[in-house]
C-alpha cells in the first residue's frame, strides 16, 4: 500500500497535517481520476473488518467514504470532514473521516485520515445528559436561581421569575441585575461578588432585599458562585425567601424585648408560688438579680406575703407594700393571671406616684405660677399662694365663689364675656386653652397682665369637668416687649420709623385703602460726610436728629417719616394730587432743612437731593421696589448737581441698571477678553510716513455690544476701576506693538486718576519690560485738566516717568486752564492740538491763528506738535504750511484692531 502513495506522488506534508488534526489515525486516499482507493496498514481494524482481505477492506472503505466522493464532485471546496456510525457486535462505534483534495501534476486525489472517535462521542453524550439533568434540577428548584454576566441577567429559573412577580423569563433576561436589587443592598452585593475571582468561588450566605415588578420587596438570603456562561466569566446566584422567617423572628424579638424591657416587674411562678421567670424591671424594682430570685418563693423575693391564687380570687389586682432587697418600702400594684402550670404577676412600682401625690400640695403651694382649681359646677375649689398674690385676693374669700370673680380684658382692651373665659370653655368642652394673654382687674382697681392656660383635671372626656387654671404675671414682660417692639420698628437715633416699617407702609395692601397717589420722597443729605469727618460723629448724630425732627414737623398729618440709615431719609405722602404737589412738598422739605443748624457753637447748613416716586393705588410694586426706584431718582438728582429734585421713570431705571451692570461687568472684563485695543496711525507731515500709533481702549460687552469709551472710561474713573483697566490696556498694547513692529512708537492715554496711583511707575516699568518694548518707544498722553488737579503731584509723577525713559505728551491742549509757565516747567516731549481747533482750520481765521501760536510756542521749547481730528485734505495742507510735525485723524486712518493695522 505504501507504494501507491509514492506512485501517486501525493503531498507527504498534507498527510502529516491531516493525521495530526485527529490524533491516532490511519491514512487513506482516493484517486479522483481513476476512482481507485488506497490506504495505509491498520485501516482494516479501524473500519471494523480486522484481518479482512483487500477487496473487503476496499468495499467497506468505499461505503464509508461515499459521501465524501460525492461531495468532491459537487462542491468547490478543498477540505472535507465526515463522521460515520459503525455497527459492531459490541455496539455502535463512531469513525471520523477528514480529507483534502491534493493535486500533483495532472493527478488529483482525495487524501484523508480516519480515526475512531467513539470515546469522544460517549463523553459528549454524557456531558449533554449531565447538562440536561442539571438544567432540569435548576428549573424545578424551589430556590430562585439566576445567572448574570457583565451585570446583565442571562438566565432565570421559574422560581426566580415568580420571586420578582414577572410574567415570563423574557421579562427578566437582558435586564441589569441592579433592577431587582434594592439600592440599600446593591453596595454589599457588589462587594461580595468582587471577592469571587476564581471559578467555583462561593460567597457566604448574605441577606438582601429583592425588588419585585409589582413595586413590593422580598427579603432573601443569597449565595453567589463564580461560574462561566458561554465561555465568559459570570455569577450564579441562589436565593431563598426569608420574609416569613424574618417576620417570625421579629415577633419573637419584640416579645422578648417587651418582657425584658417593660417598665413593670414581670414575674412567672409555678402553681405553688416558686419563681420561674424574673425580668430586668423586676431586678430594678426589687434590687435582686434574676439568678438570685429564680427558684425562690415569691413571698421571699418580694419581701412580703404574696399568694397568687388569693390575689386572683380577690379580683386579680391588689395594692400592697413590698420590700426591696435593701429593706426599702415599695408601694406596688399587683396583677395576677393564670398560665400553663402556674401564674404570671405584674408588679407595678407606684412608689414615685404616691410620693408625688403627697408632695403635690406642697409643690403647688410653693410655685410662682398661680393655680386655681374650678369644680364642674364652676365654683373655685382651691387657690395657691401665688394666685392670691398675683390676683390680690385671699383664698378664704374666693373659695366657693364663681370662677368669673375677676374681670378680664383681651389685648385690644375689650372685656371678655364670662362664657369666653378659659375655664368656662374647658369646663364646657373639655378642650384645653393655652397661652391666652389677658388683662385682669384686681379688687383694688389695679391691673395685671396674665398668660393663662386651662386644662381639664380628668381626661375621660366627660363634661362638665373640673378644671385647673394656671397663669403667670407677665406685666413687666409686656412693658419690656412694648419697648422692644418700638425699638424694633423705630430708628434709635431719631425715633423715626425704620426701613422695615417704611417698606411695610408702602406695601400694596397698605396703599389699597388710600385715595389718590402715594408719593415716596427719598432724601439724601448733600456733603454730610464732610460734617462727620470734620466735626466728628457726635456732631453728625446731632445733625441727623435735627433733620429727623424737621422732617416730622414739615410733613403733613398722616404722612410717614422714616430714616433708612446713614443720612438717608424718606417721607411717604398719601393722597397726593400729582407731580406738582409732590414737588411742592419736596421744596418745603428742602427749605426746612436749609435753615441753619447750631451744633457745638457752629452754624451748619445742609441741603438735600430728593428722588420722588409716584404710585397709584393699584401699583403692583411692593415697598422695597418703590424705595429702590426712589433711590434711583435721588441718585439721578445728585448727578445733575447738589440740592436737586428728580422724578423716577422707567427709562431712568433702565439707565441706572445699565450703569450698575456695566460697572459690575467692567470688573471682570479684563479677565474675560472683552477689552481690546484699537490703533490709529500718527503720520509725519514731512515724509507722509506712519511714525507711531495711538492705542485706544475698546470694550465689546457680551450683552450690550460695543460700549462707547466716553461711557465706560468715565465709569471706570468714578468707580476706581481706572487703574485696573489702565494696567490691562498698557500690558496689552505694549505686548501687541512689540510683537507687530518693535520700532513703531506707541502712544497711550493716561487718566487723571492714574496720575494719583502710587504704583503707576512700577506698572509701566513692568509692562514695557514684560513686552520687551524699549521705554523710549512709549509715549504717555496726559490731558491738560489732569495736570491742573494737583500740579505738584503731577510734576513728581511725570519726572519719575521721564526718568524711566518713556516720552510724555500733553493731550487736548488749549481746552484747559493751565498757565503756559506751568506747562513749560513740566518734562513734556509732545503737544497735541485739540480737534476743536483742527476742525476750524479753513473756516475760521481765529482757529488758524490759535494753531499757529500753539505750534510756535511748542517749537520754541523743542516740543513735537501733533494735530488731532484731521478729516479733510484742506486741514492737512494748512497744518503742513503752518509747520505742524505730525497729524492723526480719519483722513489718515481710523482706529482699527491689531489684525487690520
């Protein structure tokens, strides 16, 4: 047979690969062209014909491989596999044929191997049978069993479906396991399964709460097992319902706790009185431990004769005196009941209650609170000493008298009808009365304020009932409360209404019943801070007291005058006819305030700015809103000059709110990249070349868009933000120009407020150094008016800046009031002609004469002259003729962002 292989020329490596794929195997082949079969020795035994002749072997092999022969003719693939049963006297064997088409030159053959795989078949069948049995066992198990893999349920047995009240397994499989675990149990579950790292690892039984489809929960005990599902790690969970078990255990624990912790002594005895049970309260009551009492006679351990049968025959309850182990007496109420084989005794210690009853009379007599006991008939039965003192009566005079013996008044001063007395209500209804504030008239005619309560002596609900009345003398407290109420609603310095009362009097409810308009005058004293700072706060307080007094006298009857705080006052005038009357009232107020005020020998004059709001009866604004609007109007009056009157309107509110919003946003604008620098070229009139640029700060607001520099620079100066904004401008402009054109000169405006900043020189030094810009390339422009605010300080600051190396220019020259001599003493390099003069060139001989003089004067002291606002060619030519050095304006270039420069 081996010769056939060699003759066919079949691939030896192919035979080896096929043989290795099935383990112990015998080689066979089929010449596809000639239809001849061949095989290696040992095939006869494998295919069930051991020792047979060649024809028998060939016939059996042909029969077994016939499907492969057919497949090679019908299919285009190269590899084939076939398993065939082989019936033998000892049973069915299974043969596996694996073959591959091989070509060698023109010859084609199907080369294969055959191996006996009966053992593997048997093992697979046994494994399938085992899996079926295990699946049947799991399906029929009473415990709920689920498998979850990667957090999702992949299997649930019928018991698990029933546990969660689902309709079928499909309702459960595919959902997260956490859908069915109560949130309180999820963390413990995750911790348990995280410890199961090896296949077969099992967790300890643990309690958990299962969430059902119907919204309910089930208490379970669960065990988790690390397993596999389709080759992937998974967890099998076995669950047992322990709801009933827990409920039963809870009942047993409750009963045990009840017996152990009930406040009364709970004792069990045999039928002949021997103690068999002794709870913790019995230990506390009698001072004997359970170990000492159990087994002893009941009479011996309670320190007195006690026969349970006698107590039971006497009605089951008796009162007796027992003894503690230390000999102390106990007042005890004994209750007895039968139980199997003996008795149960409940011994309630009433010692404290009896002692309390004995002490009650002494306590009532000693307390500071008045106490009266009124019988069901409405007559006084007892009066304690405190009640005698508070009401000014004697007990022997009032006992037996009606409880209405004292006249009572409510807080408004109205008499209280006898039927409305607290004792009468409680006696008739049984309902307690608490904390009623009443005023009682004593027999001597004086009055006393009482905080009074009444309660039925018995709680059986029967009426009429006996009543105990208790009361406290709160006369002094009422006086203090009245004083505190006044202090809480009035200004301590002036005695006027405070802000809280003012807002309340301006509420829609307070204005609803008023006819006409309500005028709110918001009054702020002008320059009051000067008085406080120069004369001291005591003088300031005296001025405020006088102002408050004058406002009260100058207002109309029924008007409300208040102090809001500091030097802010308000007058609320009801029933105003219109703006004219409100203005007249404000003028009258100002006239009163303008009269001299004498303080410490000085005659002081004060004036006020007044903001007015008019509100109709149906105006929906509350008091705080009206005060806010009046405050805005007052602020507007101050911006127009001191001692002015201004009315509120919606446009004013919008302007002020915009201003406040802009001020707030300006604080964060440098950090939000909202501020940027525009650059306008400055041209040399001799060469027509750009020699410098002026950096002009711009603000693009996220809500309002581009804000005018005239608006936000003024806002920055008034709110002390100019130094922050100016520093940001310096750093930005020096950095951008140094990066764009290191040789280009940069001019930047300085505010008058910046000249007052002691850190200005350091800030400029830091900005130029950080940007890498030569200080000589920076020119700082200062307005003429800024130099005249504090000439000495300006001179020191400019000198320090010149020492730093920067150049200095005076801006808007000709619009201020400085003297030429003063300007000539300052270290200035450049003079900028104001645009108002440039505009007049070509239209006014006077403008040309002024410009000629300015240029001549500047050149006389070696200053460079720059003309601003050049917008026409004619102006440019005149400036050249007059010898002006440089110019800037829309004609030469508009301010543009850095990218467009």
